[in-house]
């Protein structure tokens, strides 16, 4: 089971980390670098010996630095969420907005965690002034003991991962991170998905996607990029322009996010790289597959051989029970 970070966010890669890890199993590198750390779920599951994890959202970096410096521990989190959860319940949910106001004034990491786990639909959205503006999830008993225990364990698990590795956390934009990349690094980029609506600390444009591509190419490092290939409405054509000289591997994924049910659809996820990954093809080949109406999914679900059914057969003319292996009938 993948490690789940305590901070929630839409588009989190928890259900994709096994696929990402399997795709890079043969890729060698000295340091793992993320210009868009987000919740940190990929890096924490890859568990590299050395990592540089960066993000333009200062609250994410502050939170994980707090864990690294032991300012935030599982015990502190348990006590805080238990006490604040009681206040939330006693106020019938109104206390959420007191915490949100306090967070926007002080930037408390514990308040950030509280909001992340009690806001509407796990969204991470800020206004132009940098203020957190997601509404309440309308569940006053949000921090029941079971959830507090779950979050406490998540903090403990991530703390252990950070302690075992050489992790550096930096609050900076992706351009600054690109300037620090070395040839021996493996850079994992997970920017806001271009061409799709996102709720994040910053927006994302075609110009920024092009700048990211140029920076990665210039660094001469190995890189992989998480993006989307297609959904039932359209295809991400930026893959065949900005990332046209890359390799691609794909997997279908269903996002259970979005305020409206109609926005919760299956997406063909893609990993773009300048090195051949497990089950990857060139973007040119993928473009041909799409033009020919062929499947866009490269990574197949693991297939298991049909089990042999062990059944008990009773024979009246023998005193002992006899067991035999029978091949199950074909499934119609």
C-alpha cells in the first residue's frame, strides 16, 4: 500500500505512485528532484536516498520542514486535531471559518493541516492575495477519533521517511529549481495540468510549460513529467508539440474530484520522459496510435493466471474422503 501524506489535495498521485515507481525502476540517478512537490506523495513513496523537494506554495514547504525539524510530531498533531475537532463539532461547523481566518493571518502549519482535512472536497485553493478560500465540507464531526488516529499515523510514517533520507525542502518557483539541477539528477515534474482546470497556489500556462521543457532539456538531466494524454472530450496536443521528442507511457485513471459529478471522469494519465521508461513508446508513435483509433493505454493491468479450484468429492464406496483437482468450467 502506498504511503499517504497527511496533507490532502485534488489530483494527488496516491493511486499512481506504484505505476510511477515501476516505470523508473531501471533509471539510475544520484538525486531525486521535484520542482512541484505538492503533497510530496511521489517522493515519499519513491524514498530516494537524496532528494530536493520544492514548491511555490510556502505552506506545503513549511509543513514538511516542521516535520523534519520535529516541530510537528504525531503527538502534537493528535492533541491539536482532537481539541480543534471538538470546537468544530460544538460550533456545528462554524469554527472552520475561524481557523481559516486565523490561518490566513498567521500561516500556522497545524491550521493548514486542519483546513486540508476539513475543507470541501479536499481542495487546495488560494485567492490572488494568497488567502486560503475553500469552504467547509459540512461535516461537523469531521475529526472523529478514527480520522485523528489515521492522520497521526500518516504524520509518523512521513516523519520516518524524511528521517531516513537526505531531504531538502525549498520554497521557490520552478525556474529557481531548474537552475539547481545537475546532470546526475532525476527530475520528476508534476506541474498543474496544462489545458485543464486546476485549483492550486498558482495557475499554469503554455508559456510556463515551454519554459519547463527548455529548462529540463538544458539541464541535461534525466526527467519525467506527469501530465494527461486524453479524456473523453479531447486530447492534450501539447504532448505532441512541446514534448514531441520524448517517450511516453500511459495508464487510465479515474479522478474522484470536482464539485460536480459530470467533472469526475476517467483520464488517460501520461508520463513523459527523455529516457525510455518501462512500457514506453515515442510520442510520435502515440500520435499515430491516436490517428489510427488504436488504444492509448500502454501500461496494462497485471493479469493473473486462472486459479485451479480445489473441490471435495465424496465417493460412497470408499471409507475415506477423496480430494481431487478439477479445472473450473469456462466463464461464459
